């Protein structure tokens, strides 16, 4: 099993040296519990796997996965950079302390005001369309401005159709066949195009699509280099590396992954006679996915036509199961040693039938008051949560060597009305 589950002497789940049941008691549920050391380990494992074979390598954390300030601060302190997909993420990264040279912006369908905001922050933009390129040249001075373009490498993969970002159905990037023309256009507008970007999808455990994407992106970069004379400072292959969510899934052999892909990268540099560009990757899930656990309390056990274990969180708290039909491993943190004796459905508290964390899940004899731990909830967990059903957003707790700190307070009911205005005639 690659799920990295630890149990303490009380037969409770251990998270980063702290007892999950104690955390639930102290901070309440639902709460996301973030293991600081796990994030640091994930980053260092990732960075060293690639930099060992290619020192001119940088990691841009795709912060859409988890924008908690503490999470971003941890990665900032490790030397990581940021991939931001919205002006809000750029703003957040700057607030955390990332210098503008440590942020890359990869937006899509962005407005002129947003283009200008990101530019004024001193951040390099990955431009996703001819429209955005032309509009950028109108709202800022393009003369000598460093930019990068996102291309569609015509390779796509992902754990769900919604997460595939390359290929003919994808809204992202500039068509491979038009790349040289658009890079030439960028030059003619006065820009200084220094980078190429691609990203094929998310939640990918199979190394094959990455190889194809590196090959294809480098073929596009090589052709652009030959057609336009641009010598790229960097090629950015995006993120997408998956993590195991089920006990059967295997972690990616990162060393082998890095070795194979960097060999390919170097071969292509030679084939197209490019000066060696830096290699950038943008992992999100890999860095933070397995570093958070969502703790919930069982508040009702119902035997209907099926057995339902009801908990105090729903798809407003963790959307992935409802949105992507994603599997999250769930354990009873209060009785880790107990044998699984029954198949149950684990249901949330949102008023929708689709609000289920698991169907037919093998569990021990779960009782009301037990603390369930929904594992691997660190990526696209809190960031996709909402106030649906007027439920306040949950708290977040950071565990560092067994010590717990609240890093986000649970919202209050009053917070639900933030920014709402009742017009005078309704008062
Ligand atoms: C442009 C871009 N880069 C990186 C990522 C990170 O993906 P992941 O969390 O799967 O590594 C995403 C997510 O879809 C993305 O859109």
C-alpha cells in the first residue's frame, strides 16, 4: 500500500506526529489537516530527482491545487516558484513573499485589465491565444517584453475528461501547426518571446503521455527555433503527475521518470540545435495532494435500503468525489486497528443525492461520534470548496513535528453575508 498511513499506540490515525482524534477535538470538524514535513519532503524529492540530471531545472508549484498561505509559505521557503492561473493567485503569491521572478502566469480567457495587472506585477505571462497576444500588445508596451506562449502539444491525459488539457477538444493553447506563425507575430509586435509552455492534464500516473508530450512540445519548440530564430530560455512542460489515491495504485518512480524525460529533452535540444533552455515543471497535486487529510465526524448511522454513514461535511467541503467520481481512501481515525466488517456508503450533509464520499466502502464498525479521515485531500480540496447549502468553509490546521497550529479559521454564519447588499426597497 502506497498511501502512507500511520497509526499511533492508541490505535488512532497519526498525522505528522499528532493524533487525528485530538486534532478533531481541539479544532472541531470538518477540518483540513496539513502535514508540513510531507510538503517539504515532496518538494525536495521532486526537485532533486530532476535537477540531478539537469541542473537548469525549476519547479513552479501550481498553486490552484492549494492556496493556503501556510502551504505556499512552506514552498516559498524551500526555493520553489509559483504557477499562477489567475490574477488572484498572482496577488496571493506576492503576498506570501514570492518575488515576481518566481511567478509564471498561465491564464486563459483573461481580460485586458487582468493582462495589465499581471504585467504590472512584473510577472512573465504564458499567452494562451492570438487574441490575448494582440490585446497584451495594446494594453502594455510590448517592446522587448519577455513573454512565453502556451501551445497545444496534441497529447492529453488525466484522471477524468474534465482534466485533459491537450488535444483537439481542449480550449487551451495555440495550435501546434500555428506555433511558428504566432511566435513570429509576437516578435513582430515587439515582444521578446523567451519561453514555450504546454500542460497535458492532471492526475496522470502513466509515464507514457508525458514522454509523448515532451517529444511533441520539443518538436514544436525546435521548429519555432528553426523558423523564427528564437532561442528559448525555458521550456515549461506543465504539471499533471498523479499520486496514488487507492491502495492499489503505485507512486510514480520519479527517478526513472526524470531520467527518461530529461534524456528525451536533451536529445531534442541536440536534434534542433537549440542552446540549452531551462526545464520547468509545474506540479500541483504531487507536492500537496497527500499532505492533507480531511477530518469529519460521524453524526448519524442509518440503515435504510443501504447502510449510510452520515458525516458533518459534504461536497461543498470536498468536491472531487462528486465532481470527478474520484476515490479518496477513508479510514476510521478512532479505531485504526479494527477489522473492516461491513460495506457502507459514506454520505455528506449537503441536500443532494450525489453528495457521497464513498459507495460500498469496506469499513469497520463505524459509530456515531467516530472521526473519519478522508485521505489525500490536499490538492483541489479546500480550493474547490464552496458555501453551497449556506455551509461555512471549514478550518485548516497545520501540523509540524506533532505541533498543531490553526492556519484558517472556520467561517462564521456572518461570513456568509460578506459582500451581499440588500437594496433599500427590500429593507
Ligand atoms: C497550467 C497548469 N499547470 C499545472 C497544473 C497542475 O496540475 P497537477 O496538479 O495535476 O500537477 C495545472 C492543473 O491542471 C495547470 O492547469
